[in-house]
C-alpha cells in the first residue's frame, strides 16, 4: 500500500494525498536562447586499471560483457573516459597493452559509446622509464585502428595535487609540469600529427592549475578540451548516512556548482576553450555508504547534469571506482554489472536533454526545495522538475508550467522510490526498473493542457518529473 500510495501521489492523481502542496510556477525561456547539449554529454570515467585483465584473463570492458553493454544502452551513456589515479599510481601498475585497448574499443562499439578519452602515463619515478616513447607507440596504434571512436588523448591525472606530482622525478610545480606535459605531447604528435589533447584533469587543488593550463594551451593548438574533476561534498569521511542524504539534497550543493563555475569554468570558457568534467561525483573518498548509493544520489545526479548543461559545459563523466558507494555501476551478487540508484538520475537526464538548454524562471514563494530545467529541440520541449523535499514536513509541488503558444500535446514520466530518499531498491522510472538483461520499458503518461501552453503537474517530495511537450 505504501508503494502504491507513493506512486499515485507522485503522479498527482490522489486528491487526498497527505503531502502538503505548495504552488510553483515555471516560465520557459524562448528557443532563441538555447545552448546546445552535446550528444555525448553523459559518460562514465574509470581508472586505467579497469583495462587490465582479471586473474582469468577476462576484460571488464569487452564486447562479450552483455550486462554492462545493456546498462550503457539503457542509461544512454555515450562517452567514456579512461584515466584516473591508476593511469600512473601506484607506479608498479602495468600499462594496458594492445589487447586491453582492442577490448575497450570493441566494447565501446557494442555499447553505443561514440567517443573515448584515453589517458597516458605522465609521472616517472626515474627518467630511464621513457614513458613518452611508450605513450607515442600506443597512441599511434589507437589512432590507426580506432580514430573514429577517439575523442582526445590525455596525459596524467590530477597533477595539481602534491601527493600526485611528488612521485615524479622532475615535476615540482606548474612550470615543470607544463614543460614535461609539452614534451610528452610532442612525442605523441610526432607519431600522430593530427592528435588533439584534453587536460589537465585538475583535481581542484590548492593552486588552480586548470586555468593556468588553459591559458598555456590556447597558443599551442594541441589542447582542444579543458578538463576538471569535481567531487561535491569533499571527502565524506566520518559522515553518517542521514547527514549525507541531507547534504546531497541540500541547495548548498547547487551553490557549490556556482562557486566552481565562477572560479574555473567561467574563465576557461571566456578564453575560448570548451570545458568538461572527466571526473565528477559526490565525496571523493568513494562516497557515503547508505547515502551516496541511495535514491538521494539519483536526484542529485539528475540535478548536477542539468545544471552544468545549462552552463555551457561540454559534458560530465561520472567517476566509477571499482567498487564503492558513489558508483553509477556496481556489481550484483552474481558479479555481473548492475546499477546503483544514481543511475536512474543519469537515465532521467537522457530522456530530457536532447536539444538545447533554455532558461527557466521559477516563482517559488513557498521556498520549496525544488529545481527545474528546460531543453528545447525542433518540435519539442522537455521540462525536468526535481523535488528534493524530504523527511518530516516535506511538501509536494503543485507545478504550473507556462510554455508558449507553440506548445501542443504533452506526456509525463516520473522518477520515484517507494521508501523515499534512503531507498536502495524499488526505484522506478516511468513505472519500470532499469535492469542489466533487458531494455528499459518505462512508459510516458499523457498530460492534458489546462489551456494553450499551460500544463499543471504535482511533483511529490523526493521525486522528479519530466514533461515532454510537442511544439509547432
């Protein structure tokens, strides 16, 4: 009964729903203001160690890993970044060989991943290792076999963190890092003259190497994408689950987005280079058990993706450490790939992100904990509403959407969980789960307009609603 009641309330069909309803009005901006969202906006990031075979010789990224391939298709994941800490640390970690590379790109083709960022080792414990030559040979192999699937090459990972670059024989600060980066990039471009790079994969360290790198990279022309890492909430160690959920759903996490945008992204974009998160997630220590891996994480992921899409970001690769609480993809009891609740937020974004982001003016006198985003495409308008109210006194949002006279028919889909923010099972999108052995089967529900260009939907606490509106 609890599950049924939650779903009915989320759909706005139960007049006697116990939740207090607070009015909210959304005014959707015009198509002329749309900022295109790239088709490969959403992806995952894995450490380079994920390319190494397991003890039985099998590769995780393989054209035969059917559960993983199904999940990528079901979630709409179209981008993949390989790098992370294990691209170079600990130093004894093997560098993936051609078999691992072949398996990766065979997986990408089977899973519908259009583009891959492939990282190479930069740090050396001594110069005799000559990783520049190793990188150049592997880059030439990738370019000659998988050029159409390659987005960019990258070198190193989080070079701005002292615990990282102190392992290197020659890097002591940004200038020495840049000198080495340029030398390693030159080795690759000597082998592959058309190669382009993403970087620096900054870890938001004390010194902002990301903006320094962007300024240095523009004249060379080899740097085509500026990349940053962002783990909202910091380390997350010693935080109880309830406190973690409250933080994840807090408006303060929206403020954190704005602070990083003002500190880094705004300056990079003003300099003429595109910007992407090659690692993003909550809490860089691996998340908070029973918080990061709950339905709260799904609502945060959906919000995070839309916020950055509306702020000119080229894309987001959620980092997936094998295997921790804040992962999108985890392993089930049989050792097969499965999704954490956070994956539902990724799929919900996929449903409502095909087009260009437009502004939404929100009238919210009751100050309900709600965010809303809109995306326009020829003949279509998508509106995503996220209600992060939770706990005692949580309120539903009686939401009026004001489009323009071009709006015609509408349908709506609901992202819900039976047990609220801390749910780890029972999550559905469009009334259906997302599984690893069959296509997602969620359904859209027709929604009648109250009058031309005006739609009303009730969004329950701890849920999200997506409207798909056809336009002239």
